[in-house]
């Protein structure tokens, strides 16, 4: 019987047709007390009277009720028109901010409600609200430094005790740390509302200057040491704002500040990380700061952040800033994953034109040979070329041009595009076909011509390109006054490439290009870069016999080159001398006069001092160099007409090189006395 009583009763089977028992209602959550007490605008005077009470609790309650009223925007204008309320709040904050953090938070939060609206800023400044908030911020920052130093001393004292530390010492240290953390949390709330209010008031540049004069940049860098997320957000926003000005940036330029900003760039909160990166972007305009940040390892951090879409825009802007430094370019080439990621963004960019921040970064990287090698070997370079041909993006075409400018990369690039797996062997033909339709788009035309002029390899099919219309394009672009100087320079360099190929040189010789080059040589004589390149291109055109005969017969080359006999540019003078020697060596029987004039020019150049001495001896007085009174075929003296080259002595009569030889050296061979320049080697 007892055993049966101890056994539990058998469970009754639940009827499947019986509805389940209703669940017990969950207990309602405990009602959270409101942060601010209820308040009514009609009782605002009674709330103000509470601020005059001696008890701090009454003051805090009155301040909170006033704050509750100010949270309604429609009440702000009424309170701003109140005759004394804002003044009383400002005075209470000034006198009692050190006594109660809660009172300070309530009053500053009230000012914060007004600071959101620019029309109330004059009212706040009238009652010295901004000045009082700044004093509270300064005092709390100084108080924190004192507390922090005291806490560090206590920790050092405990560490010095070592094994001698008693449980009572450990307990006391733990108590001090807990108290310090509580004080820090309460202070963070106050600093948060202070900084937001000051940030709103700093919208006016005069107010911001007043804050800067009170060491605001240095105070902000101290707040960056804290871990409170919301406080970090407003502090970073303030640092970003004031760092626009160079003097503020210099005041905050410390190793600790930069290190902290780099550390915050990897913060778990995306908002903090993005704001820190934007702040670093303001700092990155300083070359010295860029160098410090590169040494701190920020490039690797940015490459890692590039994978996250929220950071991508600001990371690209930062990387572009750093890409102006060769060290950063080398580091980017070392981080191959980052380079491939950039090219993937380029290839898959949704718009027809690649974003400027992205393409500008790739353009800068392409100027470095190591980075250009990574671009070619990334496996995405053919897709970049296809995108250029399809979209005709001039900045993306500039990437191709920079990559092709490196002697160590151009051969790999050509082999890649010629390979069977890629099948882009006709990409230069596409460039030639694109160019005529880009005359109205000089940016793209310049990049196309520049890329073609960089292709200096031997196996380039220049003859096929000429048949595709390259010579006709150059003839059109080299018309004097038709193209800009940059395009003329690229065209001249491209003609030099064509002249070095026997097949394509025939196309150039049978066209108007040599004549147009001569005309541009005269027109662009003041541009040393263009003049030097044209002179070199003519040397290339004189390599092959049949082309040389056409060039010398159809152009007045020697007369045009003699214009540069008095050039002050060493590069122009050297190329002119070499070209004149080639002309003299290949002049026909009917052109011996030009050969003699060239020899006389070269004689005077290499014996200039002796010629001046001879002129003084013959005139009996100090005289200029034989050609000092004017240049060879000077436009101002000759009016554009060519005249025979002669030495002009001080006594007025002319003599040629033969006369000089007979007069001063007797029967000696003048050729043995001339220091002739070497012939230009064109291999």
C-alpha cells in the first residue's frame, strides 16, 4: 500500500481533439522611469526659481524640467525671448559646474537644443553660453589629466610592492580603479554634450577661431584617448573640421595623435573608422605627415579596408594621396592583392567612365615600373585594354600609356597582347582607327598617340599601321596651328618611330610629313622640347638613302636648322649640330655651298674664343664674336629670307672659312684643326 502511494499517478493521455490549455500571460516588463521629468512651458518661471535654491537636488530638478521643455522645438523661440532664463542657466553652469556633473549635463544639454539652429546662435553668444561651455570643457579635460596621473601613480606603487602586496592593497587598488571608471563614464557624458554644442557653434568661423585660440586642437587630441564610441564620433568630427586649416593641423601633428588615428581606423564601429580615415585624409595633404603615415604601416591597413564597401570611397582617396610618394607605389606593388583588387574595380566599374578617384590612383601607380609590371601580370590587363577601346575613357587610356612607357614592361605587355590566349594583336590598329574620330577629344587623342609613340620595339608592324591611316592622321595633325603643342610633340615622336622602320619610312617620305615637320620647326622654334624632338626626327629620316634624298630635295632643311645656331639650349644645339653634320655629309654637288656654310658654323662653334680674338685683332678694338651682332638667319634682321652664311668681322667685310684658313694658317689643312662632332649613331 505504501509503495503504491509513493508511485506517481499515471499520466493521462491528452485528447487530440481537446484544445491546448491557454498559456499564462507573460509579466509586463518593468516600466523604465523617464530620463527627464514631466514639464510644462506654462510653468517655466517656477522651474527657473528652482535654480535659486540652495539644495543641489532642487537645482538639478529645475534644470532637467527646463531641458524637458526645450526638447520641443516649438518652445525654443519662447524661451529665447525670455528675459532672464538663458542668463540664469549660464551663470549657474559657471558657478556650480564643479559641484555637480548632473547639473552641468542638464544645462549644457539645454544649450545644445538651441545650438542646433543657427538663428539662436547670437542669443547663446549674447548670454556667454559658448564661453561657459568652453570653460567647462577645459576644466574637465584638466581634471581628467590629474585623475589619470594619480591613477597611474597608484598602479606604479602597487607594482613596486610586487610580492609584498597584501590582499588589502589589491582590494584598495580595485576599489580605486572602479571609482576611476565611474568618474570617467560620468565625465564622458558631460564632454559629449559639450563638444556637440561647441561643434554646432563653430559653424561660424569667428567662433571657431576663438576656440582655436583657447587651445581647442590640443584638447581634442586628449579626448581621442578615450574609448567612449559616441564621444569619439563627435571628437573626430571636430578634429576633421579644424584640421582643414594648416595651423590647426600643425598643432595636432604629433606621433601620438597620428598613431591613435591609425588605430581608430580599424575600430569595430564603422562610423568611428570612417571618420578617422576622413580625418587622416585632411592630414595627408602634408608631405611630411604622409611620410610618417607610410612608415607606420597604414598602406597595408588601407589595402585590407579596400575589401569593405563602406570604406572603399575614402580609402581610394587616401591611397591616391599616398600614391604621390614613390615609397607608397613600391608598397602597393608589394601588396599584389591590393593591385588586383583595384584592377577588378576598374574592369567592373558600372559607369562608362571609371570613377576619378579610382582611375587617378591607378594612373599614379602605373608610373612606377614595379607597379606597372604587376598590372601587366595581373591577368586583367587585356580586359582593361578592351574597356579602353569600348568606352574610350581618356584617363584609363593614360594608364595604358604609362604602362607602355617602362622599358622593362613594354616587351612583356606586347607579348601578352600578342599571345594566342588573349588574341589582341590588332590593338594598335584599333588605336589608329580610333584616333581620327577623337580630334575633337584632345585628351583621348593625346593618350592614343602617346601610347603608340612608346612602342619602340623592333617587331611593331608600322607598315600595316601606315596602311590603316596613320600617316594620313599625322599629316592632318601636323598642319601648323591645327593641334595643341602636346599633340604636336607626340606626333613628332611617332614620326621618329616610323622613320626607323624601312617599310614605314617609305610612307613618310612620300607624304607631306617632312615638309610639315620643317614648318613646325620654324613655328615652334621657341619651344625647346618640340624643337629638339623635330631635329632628332629629321636625323631618323636621313637614315635610309631613298627617304633621305626625298627629304633633302623637298625641304630646305639646312636653312631651317641654321636658325638654331645661336640656341641657348644645350640639347637643341647638340641635335642641330648633329643634324647639320648629316646634311653636310650627304649634300649633292649642287649643294656644296650649304656644306661649306655648315662647316663654317661648326668651326665657329668649336673655336669661338679664337674667332673673338681674331675679330679684336683685325678691328684694333674690343669686338664681339663674329656672329655676336646677330644670329644665323635671324628673323628680325633677315625678314624671313635666307642669305648666305658668312663670318662678319668688325671692320665690315665678310670672309668665308677658306679665307680664314688661308689668312691665318697658311697652307695647313683646316680640317685637321676643326674639332668636328661625331656622327650620330642610329642603330
